[in-house]
């Protein structure tokens, strides 16, 4: 038996086409494009989100990244990578479902 902890994500599987309808917290994410070149390539796990920010835990610590003007790549639990325009994520998570 391995000493490594494994993460089990319960609930319905996330399809790439339905990502905006699902919770982002816990997903791996990287920044593909951003107005700030220092943010491009930043990767980590989504800890939380607000109306305009993704809070990401990176190797360098917790980062607050604006959603607007960026392109994010999320890695779904299935391993599939999905690019999302950050502008589509702006707003409270519970309101995003109503807009999409």
C-alpha cells in the first residue's frame, strides 16, 4: 500500500463543454495568456474564486489572479485540458451558471 494520499473528486464528471457550469475550486489551472507577462505560465490549484479573481495555490505561494483579460487552461479530473477565456468567468460562481 502506498503512503501517498489520493484525492477523490465526487459528483458528476465534468465535460469540457460544461466547465463553466461547474465548481472550479480544486481544479489544476495554468495561465496561457495575460496582459502581465509575469503571470503567463503560472500554474497551481484553484483555492477560491471571487467576482473578479481566481485565488491559486502555486509553488511560490498563494496568488490572486484577475479573471478578466486572461486565458486559463484547466485540467479536468479526467486529465482533459480546457482553455477558457477569463472574461467568461467574471462574476460570482453561482451567477455564472445563469449567464452561460
